C-alpha cells in the first residue's frame, strides 16, 4: 500500500484528512447478543488488538468499558434504553435520520486531549442483510473499523476483509496498515496528509 492509497483511507468525504488510533487499552462490552456471539465478538477484539500490538483490557479507569457495541432490531429501541440520551448527543434526531436513511449501522468516537481515541460506540441494527452475515465476519469487520478513525468513505467500495479458504481474515494490506498505525514511533493522531507518508514508510519497515 503506497502513501496515496493510505491517504485515501483517512481522507473524509469533505476532503479533510484525519487519523486517530486508540491511546489506551480497549475494554469492550457488548449488548443484545447471546453468550456464543459475545465470545465471538470478544475474540475478534483480542485478535485485532493482537495484530495491531495494542492492549486489550477488562476495565478502563475513566470510563469502565470504552468500546460499547449494541445489537438490536429497530432504531427506536435506542430511545427506550435508560441513559442512552446522555451517551449519545441529540439521540432522537439521530434515530430519525438513521431510520430515514434505512441505515443498519452507526459508529462514533470520543477522543482525549491528544486526539487519540478514548471511546467508540457501535450500533448495529440487525436487518436482513446483517443477519445473513456470519457472526465472526460481522464482528471482525466492526472491530477493524473501530480500531482506527478511518475515513467515512474508506470502505464503501471494498471490504477490509478477505476470504482465505473457509476463514474470513483481514485484507493483507489493511492488516499491514493497522500494524503500522500502532507503531509507537508514530503519533496517536494527525490532521496533516503528510502522515500518510509516514504510515506508508512504516509499512515498508515492518514488512
């Protein structure tokens, strides 16, 4: 993956460049799934954190859980969750927009003073499409997209995943970029497109 391809993955639809990675251990919690699916999701978190060389924890000192994943059938269910309106700003208008767009997923981040990710919230409306996706594939895809602040258009034309035999894995170039992004020599956040050059260079070094 060259610098131009890297830059595209962090260039938003409005043309701005924004990169951020986690600056603390990822401490996940999952709502709305059975024990078997919970195990799959946490296994995906462990696998992706291991690939990136980033720590996974049980409890964040500030937030408790900092990667929250919600699985549900209807966006309106969010309006009935106690405290959700404090977690998500302008919850009711957001739910209305997501319903109107017939969206099946939504993700947002919170950042610390350095610009590093300190929390990520993932909402998945299990419509017919998502319900047909194997749990491992869905979990892996969501975790990869939660490990970095990718562009809002990064994976519109291609999936970050690939099929190897009967197993779903990360695309090799995405895996290489993820490892490079968490290299300690690089900053946790950047707004300058020149950061793509540094990421591309680290990919070459790590390979």
